[in-house]
């Protein structure tokens, strides 16, 4: 077998997490294909099987303290449970991918929201400063709905937010990410249509949205495979 094929198999055997199948299965595929296709085709198949090229993190979070603040400028009905699930999923996804950033407890953020008399007047930087954080992940809710139309029978959830990272340093330019001129990164998640008419259906749809958003948001901050998205 050529050096190209050997390299392809070696790449499969050292593939990172999230490849979607076992190393043994990918290696077996590589060994069987030479009888049918060439080495370039093998390399292409292995690239797909291993999740494709790695997507680089857009921003590398430091090991300091990060405050995650979800803001809903207009009352769209995001539930406290959904915010809690989003917060937990975001933190757990970072931890699972060995990001050492520490996250301010959601209870601390909620305490500030409830006790700070001029909370609405504080800048994002000031919010983070009061929480003792070095940086703030600011999540601005742009859209939230559990159904496409209120009168619909089926549930089809959608949550769209704008996210950015802000420093709590006292300086004129506190924007850390994104730095390409965009105000923020818009992230949207959806759930599959469901005719579930149980009383628990709204809670389940909200939790699905929150988990998806937590994971999708975290992926901006670590290298990952496209198939993990």
C-alpha cells in the first residue's frame, strides 16, 4: 500500500473526539477500499468519516472568570428554566472540551439582577465587574417561540440570539469578540415539529432549544469537527 494510504489510515487511527464511529471501523474501511478505489478516494472517505476538517475556535477563552449574561430587551417569554439549561449546557460543553475558563454561577447573576436597583442602566462591562468576572459572554435574545404561530397545533421551537465577549477592564474599547466589525454573532437553533399535546410538551421543547443553544454557543470557543455541530 502506498505512503498516501498509510498516512490516511494513520490519520484515522489518531482521529480526535466526535468522529461518530470507532477507530476500528474507520481502519477497516480504509483496508477494504484499495481494491475498489484509489488512495485519494480513500483519503476523502476517511476525512468524511472522521468528521471533516477541524473548525478552529473563533475566540480562545482565557482561564479566568467568565460571566454569562442572558438579556431579553423585549419580553419574548424565555423561561428561567431555559436560561438555566442553556447556562449549564454551555458550561458543561466547555468543560468536556477541556476549556479551563471558570463560569460565574447563575445564582450570582440572578442575585445581581434582583438586587441591583439600577441594573438596566449598567453597561455590559459594569455587569461583569460587579460579578467579579474578567470577561462577559453577553447573550441578547432576538427571538423566542415554541410554535411558529400561536394558533398552531404542533410545536416547532426557535431561539435566536446575538452573542459577544466583552472585557471588564476599564478602557474605551472593551469588545473582545467578534472583531470583524460585526455587532455580535447571531446564533439560531430549532426543534423538529412535534404534535405532542401533553402538558409537559412546552417544557421539553424549551429544554431542547436551551441545550442546542448552549452547545452551539460553546463551539465558537474550541476547535471542533463540523459533524459535531
